[in-house]
């Protein structure tokens, strides 16, 4: 297994190019199941989760040709409709194939993903919505068995909770359904918006894109032609590198970024003392030498993203004063706290609220990555820690950060990838 070794307290300087968004790429790749043509997708990040989903599609019989940042997916050759445990257990987002496979083939089996490091993460809302669309769902031996021999029917769906992959799954199912499907309390994340925009531009009319009420006009089982498109920039990767600038108090620039998707993140960094120069697709952070404490509550887009909570928690350890960070989306998303404490951070946890008493000089030591975003918080902490930090179990980072070591190294970080 590999680990990262980071030598702290180095100054950073330069420009980091932001990759395509992992969380946009996953539903967009699943969307190719709805296509009758080979679909070309550009600006994909080179991360393990993307390869996992392409492997899942390949196992079903699709052909996936992934080179550089581009993939050509042909799903016309799919012969299997079962997503097996060995793949689903490594990536929960595999559930994204359920809606499109069921819509196209009338049946689908997907292994239940189970819990994960940040909480239970049920899929009940996905299943309830598919049932409303006429699917028969059975849970059998750890698998969701879904069938809709006569196709899915448009209907009104009201999500009790806002769910990102749930919305994407139902939008894709509704795309080939018979009639209109109206989803109320839909997710408005940019990744869901892009999925809707691509479908809308390629023969599936969707009203209300970017709002909490989506109406998908189904094609009654007809597969669609999807023209080549590019994935939007990764707002979480961008936010993480902005935090790298803020925590090291070094000016850093980002290119190929979408500033409009980063409103809540930029506003919290501003509250902490940073300022920015922003163009259409670049952001330069001018960090403050004295970081101010902050209050953060994670919520659905456009509010502050849960996927940036861990990184801001690391940043708050370097603020002068008490920061309060409340996690509202996942019940167990504070695994990084104990690792940051081992580096010398003063953090108290009470339920879903972390109180960070800054500022403390962090010390390099051995720490363990526990989930994707928790891992990047440890990287940020290591950049300002005294001495060396060894971050173990970095397969979590590889799932979602495209060439993180290379990108940080290019702006001056002392970072090595080593074998255990
Ligand atoms: C997606 C993102 C993830 C991000 C999360 C929240 C991808 C691949 N992953 O995850 O990075 O942290 O959104 O922004 O895009 N819930 C239910 N029942 C369901 C579905 C969800 O109770 O059927 C709950 C979840 O447990 C959680 C909340 O709803 O508490 C939001 O989850 P959801 O938006 O579905 O997260 P994901 O789509 O899995």
C-alpha cells in the first residue's frame, strides 16, 4: 500500500489546474446507458472512482475506451444487468446505474452498498421513487432486484430529503419513462444540473433545471443520441486547493475552475480573512496572515458543502479563536478529528458539532486517511505541520483527487508517494 509523506511548513506558489468533477462524471457516465450511440465525454478526472464505474459498465458488456481525460462509451453491447457486490462495495455511487439500466432493460440487480465511513447512507429514497414509477423492488440476499417489464411510468415524486445521487438516478430513469415525471425537493448541485442540461440538449426535455422542482419528459423507452460534451470543473478539488493557499498563507491560483460553483466556499474563506482575484475561469487567493475563526453549517447546495467540511476544519485549527463547525448531512463525518488531534489540534466534538480552538502549531506524525475528504484535510494539516507527516491508506485520496501529489509538488510542496 502507498502512503504520502509531506514535509510541512514549505511555502507554495503557482497555479493549479482543476480537473473535471468526479461527482459530475459518475452520473454522466451512467447516463451513457440511455444512449443508442457511442458517447464521448471529455475532461474526466483520472481517479479510481471513474475507473471503477467504467469497469462496472465493462462487466455489463459495454465498451469503454478511456485515454487521457476522454472516454468513449458504447453501451449498445450491454448484455448483463447485474452490478455485483465486488464493485459496488468499493464505490457506493455504483447505485447510479440502477435508474438507467432499469429504464432501458426493464430489470436490474444492484448489490446493496451497505454503510460507509461517514454514515449509514441508505438508498430508500431511490427505491421508493422507482416504485412510484411502477417498478417492482425486492431486496434479496444483499441485492436490490428491480423490474419494470412494461417500462417505467412518469409520476410525481417528492423526496423527503434532498438526495444528490437519488435525484440523478430518478432523472435518468424518468428520461426513458412513459410520460412526465415531476421531482419535488430535487438536488440543485451543479453536478445534477449538468446531467439535466446534457439530457435536455440531447432529446429529453427537462423543465426547472437548477431548481428544486424538475419535470422530465420521458421518451417512452426510446434511447437517445448524446453528442460529445465536457465535464464541469471539480468544485471540491478547487475548494481544497483554495484551503491549501489559506492554510499555508500563500498566494495560489487555480485555472480551469468555475467560480460560480464556489459561492459558499469563497464566502467562508473571505470571512476567515482571504480575498480573491476572480476571472471567468480562474481564481487567485490572497490569504490573510491572520486567519479568523468561522462558523460553518453544512447543507445542500448552494449552501456550504459537506464535502468541504473536513478541509475547513483543518484550516480552523490555524485560526486565531474558536470556530464552530456543524455537520448536518452525514451522522459520522468527523473521523478526521481524532487524526487532527493526534497532530496537536484542539478540537472538541459534541454530536454533530465540532468546536475548534485555534490556533495550535501542528506536529507531523503518522495519520490515517479514513474517507476521501477527510484525507485531504490531513494533507492540508500536514502542509503546515512541523516536521514530516506520513498519511496512510491514501487509496481514499486516489478515489477522488486527480494527481494530487503532482499538483501540490508543482506549486512547491514537499510531498512524496512511498510504499509501506
Ligand atoms: C453525494 C456526493 C457526496 C456528497 C453528498 C452530499 C456523489 C457521487 N457523491 O452523495 O460526495 O457528500 O452527495 O452532498 O455525488 N439519504 C437517505 N436516503 C436515500 C438517499 C440519501 O436517507 O435514499 C440521506 C443520506 O444518508 C444523507 C443525505 O440523504 O444523510 C444526503 O445524501 P445524498 O445527497 O444522497 O448523498 P450521495 O448522493 O450519496
